[in-house]
């Protein structure tokens, strides 16, 4: 299992997937003001048997690393020290836009979209990672 992470300042979205099925699914959204995201991610890794964590890297559309990308790198480094599995960064450009469009297309209300957006963004990040991996 692979755990996908969409890092936000207030919320952190999680998704799970694997290389065998090449399918990612949203898991949960962590309220970072109430729960330590690192501790919860490590707990989820143990719960689902994850062997890899993929953290979204929010590059600019031109591919440059701005403040959010630097924050993602620092977060990934903290995870590397704490998590018992490998941690990788993966380009997440437009993942929130993809998530919002998917939720709108599914007919989700505005409050429901807000509640699910970060987990669906994590799903988009992880799906992009899975799709980019060569087939074995």
C-alpha cells in the first residue's frame, strides 16, 4: 500500500493506493489544528500497511519551487525522520483544481466539497504517482 498526502496549512488530505491495482482512493482529512499530521500519518501507515508515503510537491505552473513547495519539502523531511517507510515527493500541480472539478461533477454540495476536497486532492496526487510508474 502507498499513502498519498496533500499538505495544507489547515488540513492534510490522505489517500491510499497500490501498484498492483494502480487505483488510488481518498481516505481522510486531518484537521492540522487539532491533530498532529505527522503522528496521524504514521498511524495511518501502520493501519493500512503502507510501504511508501507520497507527499504532494506544489510546484508553480512554470515548475519553480515557491514557499509552499519548500514547506512540502520540510514536511517530507520531518516524515522521513519519523515514519518507518520511504517518503517521496511528487508533483501536485493543479491537484486541488482536479479535486474540486471531480466533486462538482459528482454533484457534491459546497459544504461536502470543502470536507472532502483535500482527501480527493491526495487521491489525485497519488493517482498521478501510480500512473507515472512503469508497469512490472
